[in-house]
């Protein structure tokens, strides 16, 4: 197990910790780091440590009532082949939350975890190596 200071951590409030663990580990390539379900778990992918705080966790209790709704923030996961990821997620019957968007930096699509927390899957645009 790695130490928490090796990661950038983001906390998502979830209604079902085990369902969130399953979603992130099965569908998005995260690895379970620790579990104290049903209160809390954390999953990791690369340098990201995602804190999954259930209703009984101290993280959830510390949220003011007027700030308990999800915002527009999201985690951003870089993928090598966005089309393959979209096909895989659709085959798993996971609803995508946006259309595929293409811009100068690459392509992206949004999906949501079981509690509506957003995840952006992003494939950077291919940039030719600069000539020397």
C-alpha cells in the first residue's frame, strides 16, 4: 500500500460505498487501496486517490446542508482510445452524461458514478513531434 502523500486526493460523497468501489474498480481501472465500508473507502489510479465517503463517514458529516448537492466539478481521466472506452462503457450499460466533444486539445465525454459524481474521460489530440 502506498502512503497518502504520494497522491492528489479528491473526496466524493456517495450513498453506497461498495457500489462506488465496484464502479471505479470494475469500469475505470482504479485499485482498492483501503476499505472501511460502508462508511469509507479509497481507490487509486496513478497519482489520484479518490476518497469515497458514505453517509456515515466523517467527511460526509462535515458537509454543510446547503453545500450537499453535487457541483460541476469532476475528475479528469486521460485515456488512450476514447472510442474504445465509450464502446466498453456502453456495453456495460453505463449511461454517458454528454455527447462526445472535440476541441483543439482533444476529445472528451462525461459519465457519472452511481451518485451522479462526474467523470470526464479525455483523449488528448495527437500532436506531431516538433521537427528539429
